[in-house]
């Protein structure tokens, strides 16, 4: 597939997508370590805790939006989190809001849903918990308004370098993938999907979230893959040449 085909014009905006003015000032948050949602990405979630079932129920009755955030470990890294003075684990100040675009109830009382990434946000302050027991924050989206403009649909990506690093990463972990689908994916979709699904640590996931734009994220993604695949000389695949 040619580069021109991969960077084809973006489709028209989905009429169900919120405008910038419709983004909520108060956002329920779902702290989850090692899980990344990006604008334009789709994240499946399995909800079973009562407080988060209440959160999803309230979201469905309102804006259908929740915020995905990562807890913070000592030293500022994302991880399992350490409790703050009020007993709630601290979370990173940057998260991504997602809209519930699909959900199903299970017979054992769980909710299986798909969260579609909309826009990143900064946490201004944490609010009192909602009546259902889940956490809420005052959010500001203005630093990331471009997330809604689909400006990142065109990415400056060294695709050959990405594919080489990805192949080495998979070989080193004995992972497999649908290479035909990978090769056919548009650059922006590929960067978003790989950033979300690859088994990076929480700190790397947070760095990918906070990257300035998709081009910066693509460079960071390649760097993480190369460090993981080639960082230790003993991990260098046989026959690799510079």
C-alpha cells in the first residue's frame, strides 16, 4: 500500500462525537494501572465492581463519558498507586476521556463495554466521591483541543523503522500478530493501536499519553520498541545489521 493511501483524507465527524463545548467540566474517573486510552482509540472494559457499575450507569444517563487515568507510584511513575492523606491513591494529572459507544450486560452482573477515546484532559482538582462511591474530578480539556480536530490523522512516521522494531519486539517475546492488518493500517491508527495494546509498563504508557501529538507519540513508540528489543546486546536478533 502506498503512503498516499495510508494518509487518505479523514472521514466526516461522527454525529455522535461531542464538540469541544460539550465536554463535561466534571468527569468520573476510572484509575487503572497499565491501561492506556488515546483519542481515536477503542478500549474494551469489563466492569464488575459495584462502584464502577454505578459510575457506568450514571454515565449512560448523562454524557456517556468517563476519564481513564493511571495511579501514581512514588517518584511520579504510574503504577499501583500509594494512598494520599484521604486514603485515595494519587493519580496522574493527565488522562483521556472516553465515550461509551457499546455495552452489554452479562448474566453474572458484569458490564462489557467499549470506550472510544475522545480527548485528553488535565485534572484541576479531585471532587468529593459520587453517591455511588466512584471518584470524580474537575477537568479541563483546553490544552488538548486539537485531539478533537483530527489534526493527528496525518502522522510523520518512519514506517520502515517502526516495522523493523515491532518485528524484533514480537520475536523477542514470541508474540504473533496479523501482519497483513498491520501493513494495511493507516499510520495514525497504527500508532494509536500499538501504543494502547503493546505490553509496555505504566510509565511508558503515561509518556505515550502525554506526548505532544501523534508524530511525537510515533517517535516515542519506536524508541520504546527499540530499547526493549535491542537495548541489551544479548537481545539483538541474529543476523541483524546496522
